[in-house]
C-alpha cells in the first residue's frame, strides 16, 4: 500500500538503471523522465519531435546537472518507426524501466495512421504493444513495464468488430477504447510474464486529471477549444508533476506489486498521491483480454517471445 504522501523524494536511487519513456518531451512523460533522471537513472527520451525532445533534455539538465540523458526518435502511431527504434536499440544496453506514456486524445475527426489504424488506438495502444514485444529481449531480468492508462478506461469498450471506427466515429469513445486496451494489455502482459516464470513485471498507472498536452486533439483543435480545455483541467485537475507520481511509484517503489494499477488517492482518484487504483470489471475480463491480445498480434505482426 502506498504511503499517503509519497513524493519524488521517496524514489529509491535509480543509479545504474536505464529507463525509456515514450512521449517524454512534455507533460507526464517529461515529469517522469525528469524525476527518474534526478534519482540517478540513465534516461532515454523517446519522442516524435526531436527538437522538442532536445529542449526537454536541456530543461532536465538544468534541473539536474550531469543527468545521463539521450533523445531517440519514435512515433508510436507508426509501426515502421517503432520497429526502427527497436532495431537501433544497442544489444549491450538492457532496459530496466519501460514507461509507455505517449498519447493523444479527443481527436475531433477520424484520422488514420500510416498503417491504416484509427490514430488514437495506434498512438496510445498498438504502437506500445508492438514496442514492448520488440524490446522484450532487451529488458533486464527485473525490469518493469509501466503502462500509462486513464480514468477513461472505466467507460471504455473494445469494438472488436470495428476497432478503427470505420463505420462511425466518436472522439471520446475512441480515446476510452485506446486507454482500456492499454490497461488490459498491462494486466495480461503481467499474467503471461508470471506464467513464463519471468522476473519482468508489468504495472499500470493513471494520473487522475492532470493538466497536460494530451488533450490537444491531435493538434487539430482550434484556439478556443484548446483554451477551454486548459481552463477546465486547471480548475479540477492537478499539475503534470503531481499526475506523474503514480507512474513513478509503479516504476520505482519497492512495494509496488507486479500486475498492480496505481492512481491518485483523492476523491474519485482525480487528484492526490499514489495508491492502488480501481479497475473496472470489464478490464479484468480474461476472455476479452485474450481476444485483444490476438487482435493486437494480428494488426501489428508482433509476437512476444514468452
């Protein structure tokens, strides 16, 4: 059980450990990378925009002079980009913390990735499924894979008959599906790792309502929509640094359990420090998880070496 006021000061030393954080150029990913670097980890900022990634790395170095950082390109909406990232990973550089954070939300009009996937499902889930499977041989024996889920999973539904929303499209339900899929993947991955006798653990976390760029609507929202979203989240949400705490807890706390899910301890898990979070019953459906895994393998062409 997480302590009531667990903070970055409680992160154990990460010296000698290597972390990869997707979407680390801003928001939750940036705060996660900054805290891990401050605890002594060697951190790889895996980002879509290298310019933003380098600026983020410079900001982290200002906060933590001497931080061991590198910036590598990846677009989780592109399987070609995910495969290129994995191919380029040095064999002699085991990964101890893999944080699956990159995401977009509320894309107002349906968009497809280069692979023909609905963009939110591609970015938030399918790219991370593929990346984890491809990097599995590079994970250290006691590594942790942390998937950044969302409160939105509670009202999500996997549309197995039309996961890419080709017949009809609704922005928020598509987002909820992607985050439900990522949480179900995290839980199923840990079950499969444990069954294989692996010391690698899969955990998940959510930030509550954190003020980040994720609701940029795929960079398609107008100025008024963006401003309204920022105002709403600033009123009821919490800063990204606070929202990152459950992610950091899952990634580093010795007491965080494999297969666990963590979120804020405040009212309805909107704000606060990290604690075990509620998982909707439909996210625990083993038959649906198996079906999702099989669908994900088919769509990505990635099989896990378990």
